[in-house]
């Protein structure tokens, strides 16, 4: 079944702590070599892959529908067993864990071959794939395996790629081929970094991985196939016949491929089990944050799919193409990205759902310039508008009303985010955007000054084809009901209201002679365990929650350290984690886990800032920022003035469209690190570090 599974991950998930998670230990730390009936007695099924319990990803192509993790979790639910995720460092290790009874299913995209069948039994194929060569733009000729000369073949340790590389060396003895093994499963981009260091290197990858990399990297080339098509499947123990039959029946039922290009009615959607949602990777719509997919349109679309027992297939449309064109081409069933309901769009042959959000248009300028309180204040000013945006008509209407305002259209490649950033920098004068976007931007960039509103609230909705009347009715019913629910207001707060944690004045907490927080002793103990300065952690805690142990963020982060429930569970702390001691321990343990992912040679001070930025935005976005910093001629090993500048750029399409983890609200981690560093310095100046760490910076 040709179902393409995207397996790139935002990073390796942290392991459970057996000391703090007895439940996890009780259901994973044992040997079980029996069949399904024996597994049922345990009450849990152990699933192993190379990414842990979740594969954090941002899909970048239009045919990804299901992930291995989602399928495996669904299988566990149908079996009424607790899914316990284990992590292997290589595919070979995953297979050996299953064979030895340390895991029950290798729920990962594994190549089914004769050598591996000696270890395990494979399920029916999830897909077929061929291994291909991939190299850098300046790399060698890889168009035909017969043309390979003096090439270093990179193959991931413990994978079938190593076998393929050895076969190539043996097949072409005169080609002077060599092999370099590397473990880079959690960071495919590390492969490209290896390629770019020498111009005689090529890496061997499955075709679907190689093609996916082309969707966001323009510095690689895909070459010849070096294997015949091979089955990709899961694996179970050889003598677990009942388990194998059960898994195969499950996969047969669930691996339903949605047609790639079709305008389907509701009946066809229900029959396929998949509904396709077209959107953009952009702020407040659909993006990756702290390892979780989120966004207003994404959350609502996911809720609609769940309500109707459908798998949501998110199709990210390239920024320079229109949702309407993709919708009319049958590449999705409905589309949305906070789109205003306009007659111009309806005239293009689509229809809208009922409105799920209304927002007026508003002027924003730089705080150092005169405030634009009224429309008349626009006289003598310059409005720079995003090309092809509905705000152009608003600006021209103001000009035609007799107000002497200059209206300039930005180049098509300049995004709204870039225009707003240039206003904050003082390069541009002013613009018109949705009020929601202004409120969020101004809360993160104090240089921005919201001005007068220049329109009534504009209705926003999802788009679909007019003939899909039943789908429209279902979507309308869902939107009307959802708008009346408490969840709707939570979503509005999460994505469109300024985050007070980034506008509060923290200096008031610096009082000589007093405790820094009511939780100093708890912080000291956990900080010492992981070799952090406790004053740094207190500063971070203030920034996260204002010392409120009951704090809950709009996206679900909990407690003093604002730990996501899934992260807490990965750290070995069963959510909820509002109790101060457990929350602090979970937060510090996660901060330590992030810190340990950076190279040992990185200076301690910048490792600290990188860790804080990753805690806030996610490790994957930090990797993208470091890579972009290097491309910009900045130092990828230094945060302030270097990587932070690249992080800011990742809010602009020209940069995030080529980043593995896509859009990031870059100003947020930049301000996060700055404010914590400032408060930390203030704390360190009035309170001794003695009792936990006598040093000001982590030693690791």
C-alpha cells in the first residue's frame, strides 16, 4: 500500500525516568517473549521506534496522511492496552529489542529484507521505497551508479543503507568508493551538513525521505536509485503469530490512501477515512511550537476531523501559491488560513463556510514617530502594503477620500511579517494589517504602535468547492457549535491575544534581603542535581508563570515552569504537574535534557542561552536558526547578536520556507532569553549562589 509516511522528527524524545515514573517502569522494564494473549496480561504494549512517543514534525508535502506513532497508538487503543513507547538508537537495535522480548512491536518504517527476517517477522507493507543517492549542489555526479568515482558514501549506522553502500563498493571495485557511517536519525539536516563539508560525498536514503528533503532545502540533489523497490513495514517477534495477524488486520483496515487529486463529496471523504486540509505554515494558522503542531486553523480543523472520526491530512501549500488554486485542482477538501470572506475570492469559483472569526483592519507604525490616532493622522504618512493583499483596497479608499497618504505596494516576495519587522526597525513608516496580528506583534515588539482601525470587523472562514454542499453543511454546523464552547475562547486567547508574560515588569521581584520566590528551596535542590545556577531557574520560573503554580497557558502548558503535559510525561512525571516540586523537577530535567543535546565544545554561556531558547521555542527551531546564522555569515555558536538575529528572520517566508521546522514566532524566544538573562544578572547581583552552585553559570 503506497502510503507515504513522513518520519523526519523535530528531535529525539527524552526517555522516561524509571525513578520518577514507576508506572512506566512497571510496564516496560521486563522481558516478554509471548504472543498477544501474554501481552494482554501485562496491560500494556511496548512500541519501539527511533523518536520516542511522538514524532514532532511539520509536514511539507501533500500526501502525508498518517504517522507510525498515530497508527500504533490507535492500535493500542483498539486492543485496550496502554501504549508504552521505547526508543532505539538504530533500526537494528529496534529489531533486536523486539527479538529479545524487550519490546513488542517495532512501529517504525523498516526495510523488510531476508537478513532481517532471521530476527523478526514483518507485517504487511505500509509502502514500498527505493534507496537513492543524494548529494550537495556542488557534489559529484550521482545520476548513474556506474558514474560514481572517488566518492565517500554516507550511510546511517545500523540501517540497510550500510549494506547497500557495501554492495556498491563491491560492485564497482575500480570506482574507489569508501563508506562513512553516522548516527543522525534525529536530525536529517546533519546529513546535509556532512555533504557540504566535502564535494565528494553522497548519502544513501529512501526515496521518500530524499524527496521530502527537497521540499524545504535547495542545496541538495537527488540522483540515481541504487536498489529495487523494497517493502517498508513494522516488525513483531517471529513466534507471535496472533499479534502479527492482529496487526496486519489493523493495518489493512487503517492504511487507506486518500486520492491525491480529487474533488470529493462527503460520502467519498467518509469512505476514505481522511479529510484533507489546505493551509499555510504561518503565524496563528499552522506551525510547530515546543514540539507540538498548533495554530488556530489547525486546531479547529483537527477538532472537526476528530468529531467525524476522520484522519486530518494537513497539506502545506507553498507560500507563493494560492489556496484557491490548490482547492480547485482537487488537492484538498477544504482550505483556510484566517482568510477574509471577500466577493473577489468567491468570484474565483469557491465558497466560504460561515464565519469563525471577525477582525477589523488597523494601522501600525513605529512608536518613535507621531501616533496615528485617527484616519486624518495618515496625512503625510506612507503606508506600505503586502502585494495582492485585501489591505491595498482599504489604503486606496483612504487616499481617494481626500487624505494625502502615500500608498506603496511591497515587492511580492516581501511578507507581512517582514513589513512589520521593518516598521519596528524604523525602515518603513506604517502599514495596515488585521488587528489580531497587530496585537500579537506589538506585544512582542515594543517598538510597534497600534493605531486607528480603518474597517469594520471582517468575517473570516474556510474555503471549499461550491458542489460540496454536504461538507459545507457539516463545517457550518461545527463552527456554529464550536463558537459557543469554552474551547473557542481558549483558542482566541492562545493565538490572538497578547501574552502578558512577555509584557510584565519583572524587576519588581529583585528585593535585596528577601527570598527571590516562595520556591527557592525547591529550586535549589533540583538545580543542584542537574548543575544549574538556581537563580537562573528562578528567573526562568518568573518569566514562565510569575510564580503562579496554578498557571495554565492557552496552549496547555502547566505550572511554575509551564511544562507541556506530554513533555512532563516524557520526563517521567505523570500529568497534571501543578504541584510545585514535581513541576520544578520536570522543568529542570527537561532544560537539562535540552542542554545535553548540544555539542560538548560549545561555550557554556551560549549553551545556556541556546537551552533557554530551545525550552521556549523547541530544539528544532534552534537548529534551523544556527544553520541560518551560518548562511548569513554570523557565528552559529553565539546566541546574542548572532543566532538570535537568525531566529528573528525565521518569521519571514523567504527564510522559514527553506527551514526544516518552518515558521517560528522568532521574537518570542529572543525576548524570552533577553529577559531571563537580565533578571538572572539582577538576581546574581544581590543573592549568593552558595548552597547550590557557587558559580554563576552551568559547568556542563
